[in-house]
């Protein structure tokens, strides 16, 4: 993944009973976002992977338990999944 490309979200999540969900192109497929996934998705507004990673790391309370490299790896997997589902795209 090219971390210098900006990311753009395609759809806006829908809130159902206090949970953020993304309705995919297939009407029978729904993706529920946990708070971390929601943060990453919401920051796909022209930001790069590196910027999103840095923002997420800055929000973490106990930095002794996770490294920025772990955050970047997790963000990369999530973003690749969202791209494969057609929910975000590279610009």
C-alpha cells in the first residue's frame, strides 16, 4: 500500500441503535464499525495512511501497550478491507 496516497470515503455510515454501520453495495451485506474502525473511516477525507496512523496513535491513552508500527499495520489491513468492499478509494 502506498502510504502517500490520500484516502477518500465513498459512503457515509448510518447509525442504528447507537452503532455505526456501512451498508455495502450488496443489500444483504452490512459492515459494523467499532470505534477504531470508525475513527479510521472518518479520517479518510483526503488524509494519507501515515496521517491517519499518527492521528490514531495520538488518541491512544496507554502508548506503552502499542507501537505506531502496530497501529500502521492494523490501519493498513482495515483500509485494504474497506477498499476491497468499495467503501473508500485512493485519490
